[in-house]
C-alpha cells in the first residue's frame, strides 16, 4: 500500500495544481494523507472539493510546523510505502510510479530520492530557478540529499530515523536525510520522479526564504565550513581586493570581477538552457526579458548570500541558548 503524504498552510492559490497532478498519476496512490497547519485561506475547502475524486484523508492541526505535520500525516497513514511531497508542487504523471519503483522492486531499498525542477511563470522566476536550483546533470546520486518535496521511503525507515525533527522549523528534511543516510547509506536515485515547483517571485520573498534556511543551518549546526567561506569572502577577501585596487593598482579589481564571474558561471549556464524552455503558461521569453534575467543573476546571488550571513548567526544563538 502506498500513502502519499502532503502538508499544507495557506496554499489555496496553488493546491489545485498538486491535486490535479495526483489525479493524473500513472500509478494512483492508495491514499492521500494531508495535514493542514491551520490555513486561514480556502486551502481546506479546496482540498475537500477533491474528496470524491481522490482517496483523501485530511487532518487539520493548527500551529503544526512542517515536521510535525509530516510526522502526524505518516502516523495516520496506513501504507508501508510513503511518498512525500509539498503543497506547492506539480508532479509529473510518472512521479509516484518512478519514485516508488525501487521500493516495490527491491525489499532492501529503504529510501528513494526523486528530483525537482523550477516551474516559472515570470522572467524573475526563470532567473531565480537558474541561480539557486541544480540541474539533474549536476547531481551525484552517491551524495545527493533529497528535498522532501520529492522523496519516498518505507515506514520502517521513518520509524528508525525517529521521524522528522519537530524542534526544527527549516532544514528539517536535511536532518532527516542525514539520519536516513547514516542508517541505510546513499538514497536510491529516481531522476524521472520530478516535482515541479514555482520559485520565489521577488527578492523580498527570496531573502526571507534564505534567511530562514540559514537560520535553520545555525540551529542544526550545519555547513560550518560553507558559512565560514562566505563570511571570509564577503567580509575579508572582497574588501581587501577593493582596497588594493584603490591604493595599489586597479588590476586588483579585475581579480574581484573574475572571481565573481566564476561564481556566477553555473547559474548563467543554467539560464541559457532555461531560455530554450517555455514558461509554465506556454510562452517563451522575449529578447528584452532575457537581458533582464542576465542582470538578475548576480543580484539574486548576492541577495541570497546576504540573507544567509544574516540568518546563520541568529540560528547559532538560538542553538547555544537551547543548550543552557
């Protein structure tokens, strides 16, 4: 039996995309268990409208964070195989079949990583997806830690890992992934199991998202080295090159520009490929919009880095206070 697990919170404008994509699955789930964290919009009503078309089980848990919601949904589910996704996604028709195939085929497989792709509607969202999201060709299955917007696992694996960490509001799926990998080794890899999701549509929303992610890193004590490199680059190396360019020779500014160009190389490579794909509404970017996305990449890159540098120490302080 396969249970599809979803958590929602104020997803009234997007939940139908997910539910319609579940209806289109080549392998239908035996049940869809949704925990709503107390939406104040019409999310619950939108979900209930599908009760006659999907094997729905809807639980409402006001105030539950995403870990609590997932754990509650899994505890209520009847399936031995659990497929997990997020409310803001649109699933490929083959998603559930592909992501559960390793589990259905081999009893030794305990967890499967699916993939995710941006589903942009605007030029800004195209640039956002290219800047922050890897392509499937960039993934090393031996080390990949999947987002819980595209994950499948056995109930026994969820139990052995102790469930999602309910003390953590962001980066909770990474901590869960670490526990699963420590128990069972690398995830099985199902690149055909693609969940599409809409990237953040503004710099404000993106800053808030990455601030929270980085705060979660600080709370969970993740990626110390990465954060140290970021602080060193922005607070020491970059100012030093600027000062040397002013006081010694402008050639030092060339080093700064070359370094930043290398930093943006991968996003630009992804962006060029994204130009050849249609937006979610079917249209293609115009020439002026392509130039706009080119200008956005470095802005998005720096905004994300600043958000991380602001959020990380907040999480560290929270963790240190919690230890007392």
